[in-house]
C-alpha cells in the first residue's frame, strides 16, 4: 500500500486491475469503497487518475487486506481449537489405557456367552486379548480381564478410524491458506475412534444394545471395536463440514479474477438497457446506491435533449 502511494500514475493505473480483483475477493458487493472503485476503474485504467483516485485505491486495498486478515484469523482459531480437542481426547484415551493396565477388573471388556441351563460343562469367558473356555460356573468375567484389554480395544478403534480418514480424503480440497485445517480435522478422528470403540463395547457389556450383550468370540469383540471406531465419523464429519466451510470463506472467487474491468462495468450498467446485466441499483454514469443517483438520472435526461434544449417527441 505504501508503494501504491509512491509509484507513478502509469504504474498505479497498471495495478488498478489487480487491486480490484483483490477487493472483489474480500469486500462485500455493497461496500461503499468497492462501489466507488468500480465506478472509477475504467477511468483509472485509461490513465485519468487523480490524487483522490490513488487515495481511494490505497484505502480500499487496506480494507481488503484487513478483511483477509480476519478470515485467516478465523481459520487459525479453528485450527487451534481442533488441535486442542485432539490433545484432550488423546489424553483421555491414554488415561483409560493406563488405568486399565493397572486396574483391569474395574473396566472389564470381557463377555460371558450364554450357556444351556442344563449343561454340565463350564462357561466360556471371552476377552479382547484372550478366550477362556470351560471356566467354572459362576466365575466373574471381570476376574479374567487382562491388563492389555483396553489398549487392544483402543487399537482396534484406531484401525476403524483410519479407514474413515482414508475415505474422507476424497472430499478434502487443497487450500492456499497457511494453516493445515484439513490435517487437524483428520487427526482428530484417530483418538476419537479409540474412545468411541471403548465406549461402544462398554455399552454392549452393559446390555444397552439388545442382542449384542453376549459376544462369543475374541474376533467379534475386536470387530465391534473397529466398527465403533469407524462410527466416530458420524460426529467428526460435522467438524469436517465446518472446516471446509471456514476455508471456503477465505477469498471467495468472483468473476473479477477473470475480467475485473468487465465486472466493474456490469456494476454500473443501466438497468433495462440492452446487454446490461448489472444490478438494478446502478445508473448510467456509474453512480451507485451510495453516491448521487439523482444526478445520474438528470444527466441521462439531458443527454436525451436536442441541440436546441428541447426534448424530442416520442412519436409523430
């Protein structure tokens, strides 16, 4: 912006299209600075630049940069929130694994399949890391829990979450923002998958899921842990959508990136005139809704008058 104030008029006029393209990306269509610069764009490009035009370009460019900074600040804030959430969930998952290592019976992941009431044999106890067949009837399943049970369940949940991360890569678009927001969103899925696997098996063991309270093999236990780990996508996809929405708000691309001068002309085209697709708030002389619409109408009326000052008749 300082260089824009110091360069010659010719170079400032040459930069006008670039300034307008950046303004189109970051300022609202009804922003008065953007409207005024659009009105003056053709004159500036043609070399008819005045000190007020140069000051308008500087102030409008400064406003566009400030808006860009605000957009990037929102991306950075969401990135920091995601990394913080990932750390906290990872801390909780690690805490569960450590607690289960030292007190496996208190968070038992073992199941006792149903047996026939008249069966003379023992019972089977199924845990995530081992199966115990023909145990004495009445043996508590939690007494056979192993220290590695919760850790094994969380690893299976991580594997299920990894599948959803790979599947979600096809929806991730590249971004020129300096913050890796999609990566932070993807990493959050891993500890969330481990946590959801543990909670899912805990609900099954507590008979909250009808028909699944008696898993009868170690493979079933690990399989359901992987399923619950993948199910975290039902929650984290909302985070993915929010991340993509935040990224899309940074520098929305408009037709000014293709032809800024033509876009500026459309902004102040006369409504109802042939080939004029501009908004209805523009006028013939480029006056927008913010400055002098009545003057534009009066000048248009004077242009229709004859040489002797009399308005030509509409018909014979």
